[in-house]
């Protein structure tokens, strides 16, 4: 039992991202309202962004900014990578956030078009209308 | 100049897209020539790249001069130079062929349409040319987002179909991103060649296995392999006619290229093909997909919708071909990327021509078409023969490689699925040909003689590209030996026999 709890606590970032991702997927699969599905999609994307950000973190590390690093001082030899959190995943996620925002925009625009066409965002009502035609 | 080709191939369509958005505000008639010029230039660059690859084996382009693995590298080898040529060839032919259709469908939005068109091609070309796993994700989303927009502009239930495509596409891309995340976690690198070099010590790691499984799941959703195909038929059958013949031939094919790239050049065959059980499982999934999609195609009564199911069956061919894990199978899969792009382009262009004339594509409207549109239907027959797999059309040769690969690997279920799918295709296409060969039942005497006799072929501008592609199917078939011996055999890693 202690082992399980130890695994759970030591890898808590993974549990958080997996639960968030499953919440998002669940919403996308089961929700009837299209906007709720879009929200689920966004939660899923955010979960993956959080996963990336968490893997850049290190114990007892600080921001990846070298103090007094500017100017002509030769500071390269003094940098210990272990003292700084890894900034690369964070930078990657800036791009992923932009992608997520763009996807959200396109999805909402399409939802608007769907609403104008069928006067509803509930999937079962839309399919009922389609079947009637 | 020529050393910048790998970057130019992205930059030319990307910048032109933005120029077109601006120009479209002032002059609508300038959008098409701009798109035409930029895609022609990009096609010439891709031919230049192919010739350079034939000479130097591999080209590496460091964006901004940053050395990989720190910077993003664009790498062109035999595998992606041929896929690049396919992407730009299809995009250019379709641009010319659908000019009249696009003018009808997007009369007031022609600027945004051509801008999205070029951005879509940019995304696909970027996916093919990049050597960086994360860069691939970003370009994947560029291609996908523009694809959603292009499909969503259609009539009927296009918006709803496109929204469902957004959901599935986002799940697929997110899974790919997650898989790359796990790879980054264990290797600390995003450059594909660098990851491939670092992985061998980590093959036993569970994280690598998870990364592989998640990446493949994401890609299977994106390429619409059978159980994950549900988004494709609706999205493709409601999309505008001028975009479908761009999206249908390219999207699934480029995703299959990504699968081949990730499997053979990131995870490498030693890891990916290490377990015969896994190979068999993938091949059986593909075989099941081929059979199921062929059966589903039988029940459709509309031309474009039935073609989408044929497309899903073709995806199974290529996935199965890769997982046969032998040289013949993978040759067949890569060859089929080229051939299937050409075949799909041909049938969807013909469908576009028919819809331009008939305004509808249900089977009952096709009656008497051979008399009305003899040349378009001739192109359709050639493409049908190619999809069925009749020599000397190109479809026969890729199917030949796939079947001989299947026999060599002992995967007789896959061979049976291929043969079965060919038979179903015979039924499917000859049904269409039969319907369109005979006149409608209506009484001829009451009709105006002029009306039934006169040929009402599509405009010349739409017809010539279709006939060119149809002739190309036979030319591709005749030169299959050269394509395989000069390009494809170098695209497959040494270790695979």
C-alpha cells in the first residue's frame, strides 16, 4: 500500500494531467451540447500543456535567467544546468497555446455556423432535424 | 539559391497566402494568378530538390543557421522528396482544374479561399520536409486548421461535419503531441535524427513504448484508419467541390508518410518491428479496415460519399504495407502514397466535373453520362481500373508489391483482404459505369432530340487537367520500375530485407 501511495505522490504531475485529459475526453465523447464538447477539447489540450510544463521542473531549481550574465563577463563556465528549470518545454508550449487558441477559434466559428443553420447546439436535436429532411 | 530550396518550398506558398489575403480586398481576379505562380514555383523547387537528392542522397537545411539538435533542421531524403513532389503536383493540378468550380462556389470569398488553399499546402509541405518532431506538430495543426475551414465553407451539413472533424483531428494531434512529450522526456531532444540516435539504449524503457503507442494512435485517428474513420465520410462528402479534390488525395497520404517517417526513422525498425505479434496485430487491423470500408462503400448511393469509403480502404492498404515489415511491403506502401494520391485526385476531379454540370452526384443522376460527358467518364474509367488494380495502370503495381510483401511475410489475411477489396471495387465502379453507360428510362420520342444527343462536356479548363491525370495514371504505371529502383529503394532503411 505504501508503495502505491509513494508512486502516486512522487508522480503526482502525471496523475493530474491524466485526470484532466480524461475529463476533457469524457466531455468530448458524452456531452450533448457542442459548446460543452469544445470546452472538453480545450481541457484536453490544456492537460497536455500542463504535462509539458511539469516535465521542465526540477527540485531546488530557479528561473532560467542568468543573473549578471550580460556584458562581456565570461559566465558560460559558471552555469550549472541543474540549478535552472528547463525552459524548452515552456517555450514549446507557447506555440501549443497559440495552436489551442486557433483551434478554439475555428471550433467556435463552426459552432456559430451550426447554430445559425439549425437554431440549436444540442446534438440530438440537430440529428433529429437532419433525419426529418 | 538552390541551397535554400528546403526553406523556399515553405516560404513561397506561405508568403503568397498573405499577399493574396491583402490583394483579395482590392482585386478578386488577381488571386488565382498569384496562387498559380506560387504553386508553380514551389513545384519547380520540389523537382529541384528531388534532382538534388538523387545526386547527394540527403540534404540538411539549418533554419537560421542553428545547428541541430538545438535548431530546427529541414531534412530532405528520397522518401520525402517524392512525397513533396506529389503534394505540389496535386495542389497545382487541382488549382488549375477547379478554377471554374471555385469561382462558382466562392464568388465573393475567393481571396480567403485561395489564401487558405495555399496555407493548407504550406502545412502539408512543412509536415513532409521537417526533421523536427515538434515542428511537425505545429505544421500538422496548420494543415488541419486550414482543412477545417476549407471543409466548413461547404453547403449542407458541412459546418457540423467540419466541427466533428475538429474534435477528432484535435484528439489525434493532441495524442501525437503527448507521444512526442514522452520521447522528449526520455531523450531530451526533439530532432528526429537525434532521437533515433539516442533511443537504442532506451528501447526497454516503458516510456518509449508508451510514446510509440500514443503517437501511432494519434496518427491513426488523423489518417482515418478504419475504426477511427468516422469523421472522414461526412467531412469529405459535404466539403466544397473545389477543395475536396485537394484535401482527399493529400491529407491521408501525408499522414501515412508521417507514420512511415516516425516508425522507420525515429523509432527505427529494430524497435518498431521487434515483436512479430505487434506487426500482425497492426496488419490485421489494416486488413479488417480494408474489408469493412469496402463493405460500407457498397451501401452508398452518392458518388462522392462512396469514394470516401474507397479512400478509407486505401488507407488500410498502406498501413498494412508498412507493418508487413519487409522491403516489398514498405515499397508497396510508399509507391501507393504516390499512386493513390493520383488516383484519388482523378476520381474526385471527375466528380467535380460531374457536379459542375449536373449540380448533384447521386447515382440516379448519372444515367446517360457517357454520351453527355464522354471524356470525363473516360478519365473516370481509367481511374476506376487503377483503383481496381488492372495493369498497366499504376494501381496494379503498388497492389502487386503489397501482395508479394504479404505473401513473403506470411500475412495471408492481408493478401485476402487486398484481393477481396479489389473484387468489391470491381462491383462498386462497374455499377457506376453501368448506370452512366445507359440512357435514362424516359421516353426518347417525347424529348427534344438535341437534348439527349448533344454532348455537354465540362469546360476545357477543367477537362484537360482531368485527362492529364488519367494519362498520368498509366504513365506512372509504366515507369513504376524506375520510380522504385531510383527513389523508393533508397528511401527504405538498409536493415529491412
